[in-house]
C-alpha cells in the first residue's frame, strides 16, 4: 500500500462502508445488525481508512475475564495482498492486550492465507469446530486458534 492508512475506532457512521466491504469479502457475510450490535455492546472495533476517506478494512474483538475473541478481521478484496491485514491484526491485538491475556478466534479450515497470517502472529491451533461455517456445499470446519498476549507495557 503506497498511501498511509489511518486506524481509528469504528463509528456508527462507518457501518454502511463496513457492510459493503463485508459483502464483497465473504460468500456468507455478517448481517448489518451484527456490526451495530457489536458497537452497542462496546466491543473493540477498528476501521482502516485511506487518505481519501475510503475504508479499506475493519476488525472487531470482544473481551471479558482477561480473555478475548477476535470476531472479524477483513480487508476489502481490492486492497488484499498489500500488508494491510497484517497492520490491522497487529493493531487490534495491541488494543486487546490491554484487556486480555489470551486471544482466540475461529477461521475457516480452507482459509490458508488467514491461517498463515495468524500463525505468523503467534496463534496456535487449539481446537476444531466441525461444520461450523456455511459453505457453498454444506458446511465447513472452523479451526480454533489462540495466542498469548504480552502484558500491557511489555
């Protein structure tokens, strides 16, 4: 990515653009209400904004009891492969580290690019959810990944 990006908290005004990215990026996208519910619940939510104001991606995580769940990390398809997913993941992990010791996520077993990114950031496979995701034909397994987070200020 040649232009610098800005990472900032997601706001309700961002939801139409977030939904548009979600629809382009996934065969089985979240519904718009999922994003607004996450904001209402106070989940950690970031957007990645380009200099022209366009959103290139977003990330959402929930925390509780020193544990966190990474709910969604998405880069718009037209901006994938430029290191933005790496930037976005690092930013949400840094935010989560202030509130949690461990971070968990589910990822489609077929999503090799995402799995490689997560493993690069210290995630390890800790479980499997059979038939978790809807797929083109039936259902697809989810891998459960987890990583330990550095103590705040470390």
